[in-house]
C-alpha cells in the first residue's frame, strides 16, 4: 500500500507541474473545501460549468470519461475537469469524479504545484480515505492520470526539440533567471536580479550540511537572449500510520537554471540539464535541514528573450536557490 501510494504521489505531482507550470497562485484551503463540493449534473454532456460566478469547471482536453474494469469484473468511471478562477481564467488545479459500479461518486481535488504543502496533504488524506473504501483506488487513479496527462508531458518537455543542440543557440552561460530566490543572511530571501555586492548569501557544505554566510563580490548579468532553461520539480513525501490516524507529509521545490549549471545530487555533482526524472537532488526541507528530494518532472526549452544572472562570492562552494542546493559557478570553472 505504501509503495502504491507513493507511486501515485510522484506521478501526480510531476504531471500537474506539466499542466499548471505557469500557475501564478496556489489553491487555498478554503478553495479546496469549496472544490470538493462542486458538482456536474451531466458528466456525459456538461463540459464547461460555471459555479457561483467565481469558478469554472472545464473538462480536461474535452476528453471522454475513463472506464476501468478490474479482475473483479466491476466497472469504474473517472471524469477529469480543470478548476479555474473565472476572473483571469487562472488554473487552480483539477477535480476528478470517480463513480463506482453502484453509482456512488467520490471526488478528489488535485491542487496546482504552487499550492502550499498543507493543502496538498488534504488531497492525499482524501485519496487514502477513498482507497480504504474502493480497492486499489490510488493505483487506478495514478494509472488514469498518467494516461490522461502523458501527452501533456510530451508537449511540455522540450516541444519535441533536441535541446542539447539548441542550447548553443540560446547561450551557454551558467546562470539563473532574475526572479530566482536566493537564501540570504538572517533567513530572508532575495531575487537574484536584486543582489548587490556586499550582500551576504548562504553557502552550505554538501557533506556536513552546515551552512554559513559569505559576501557577494559581484552579480554577473548576461545580455538578454533566448536562453535554454531547465526546470526541475522536486518532491519529498512520507506517509506515517499512527494509532489515531494516517499522517501525510509532502514538500515540493522548483528550480530553473541554464542547462549547464551544476547541482548537488545524491550521486554527486551533475549539470542540471543532465539530471533525469527519478534522481535525487539535495534541498532544504521545512525544518531547515538538507535532504534528497525526488525529481518528478523536467522541462527544458527556450523561455523567450531575457537576462540571466550569476553570483560571484568571496568563498564557499554552494548557494541555496529556491531552497535547492546548487554549486557556485566558480567551482565548475576551476575543474
């Protein structure tokens, strides 16, 4: 059960990054509870449903429902809808309607990747509750979602291009987009483009996990080009069964950089563009400790003309970027 559940978790988080990769805001706990109460009168024909003049349910890709028949001969049905805010048509997540052979319906809300972990925990609690009533529900859900969204992953990943070759066109600088968050002294974060000489940034010993601060010598700014950017989505997930209930813990990170920037993986140093799904990358967890997070989604493509940035520090070997441990450019250049 635990392996099945974690498999579902990895698939869901990775796939939803592909679907909501530009989502500007996460689903709130209040919106999550509201979404659980949403209904569609006719799942066969209602593909676009307005709710409270605030939300919209839009049938995903206009696809027909999935029907799954197990070894028990019982047929289950799944219908999938995007959850959108009507104003601005911002995507908050996805709503899955699961109907069993008796006509009993269950609903699972899957928030987008910008959503806080505490709201995602509600999803996995709900999945587990349904799984206890509907045998192998989590496995069936992961299967349907992987089938439904696999094409979206294909479209999102590289646009069908050989980015290893095209990265030369976009530029080979080892850098980050300007909106990337950098861990600073005093526990604050600052966007990369706003870093100034003399600022103190956090550096971490990859072996011991001990961190200290170092001063910035300069911020390197590269001219605006259509750089290739590698995006990684990372997740740490645990499930613990206690006497009074089942507890889920999920934490997600995202990192974007030019493909040749080195990161710290559980297998050693690697260029971010060479990291593959299923590998582990060292990240800072909610407790402030460093642990390996699983890579569940990877996208590499040009993201339009923009400047990219890199920090040159007085010492240290790493930076903490978006709570992910990366190696300093100077370390790579000394090799």
